[in-house]
C-alpha cells in the first residue's frame, strides 16, 4: 500500500491569508499545507479520502491519473468542497464515481451540490453513485478492499476515520472511545490530527495526539491537519519521538 499526503493543513491552510507569522513566512516547503486529504493506492485500486477545496490542485500535483472511489470522513466544507472536480475522472474513466460516507454526510452533499443530483441534469455535471456507510462497527467493501470505519468525535459531531489493512487514518477528532482505541492497536501506520499546542474545542492538540499514539503503539505515526499555530515543521518534529513524524504535503509512505 502506498499513501500520499495530498494536504496536511487545517481548514484555512498554511500559510493563512493575511498572516505574517514565522510559519506563514517560512520558505520550507513542508510548511506549505493544503487542506487535509490522502490518496491511498492498494491492490491496484486508487482511493482518495476527502476532497477539499484544493482537490484539483492536489490531483494535478500528485499526478493521480485514475480514481476508483472517494471516501468522506464528514461533511465540513474543507473536506467536501472539491467534489465538483471529480468530473475529470468521469470524463477520463467514462463511469460514475463511487462516493462513500455516512447517510448524514451524503444528504449534506445532495444539498450543497444539488445540481449534481437534479432530475434534469445540466450536461457535464459530475456523475456520482452514493454508497451510505450505515454502520460504524463493521467493515464495508470498496472494490474488493475491506475498509473499517473508525468512530471519533469532532467536538459533538460524529465523524469517521478509516482503517485499511495496517493503515489507520483519523482527522478532525478530539475524542476516541475505547472501541476505536482498540481498533488502532497493531497498526503499522496511524495518521492522526494535531492542530496546535493550545487546547481546541474540536481537535487534538499536539500533546493529546502524542498520548493517543503512545497508547496505540503503531510501528510508525504521522500527524496531520496542522495549523500555523503549531510551529515550523523542522522545529516541531525535532521534539517528537523518532517513530512519530509530522506529515507534509507530497509525502509518500509505504505501508
């Protein structure tokens, strides 16, 4: 399995518009973060988790030529705004795009992208097939690949992460129940959000994320959904255990 970090930033991205802090002025390419998303290639299949507002740019930069499915963690705009740009894959592959998400998330997509689901569609709009994730306690199948939902809370909003084989991906969370913590055990790679150092209403802090990872004890871990408030990549990473790294845009990881 190969995982490519398409974006590792928070909802405002890094640099943030109008900010002149040291992180936003950094020349280190690892401090330039698009909105959070990953590309997973496994067993000949190609999946993307979340299509935020930078989706088109991310697909071009990562040279993703084929996409078999799109999975959504939740309905916030920084995770869904790029859905329109799956049109390119419709044209190229001559098929509808399978889209997976909880029923609540799919209903939100139908509301925000009403033209995609209109009875009389405008020519050239995206073509999708919706696949509701009805249960968060059993795996679901995506083109023959078993995907296990991982339940988390984003403040009071239930969100999903996903486990594919030994790879676990959780973003936009600040609480994991005992069932989810158990599902993280024996993972090869865990990706977890770490927004900043200070407490936040809906995201893990750096210290909280490290504590979760130390309990789960994966072989390797990467932190994502990072804001400019966390600090410069090089300086923050120097504080971490060797098996926990900060993800950055364009990073490729073999699992």
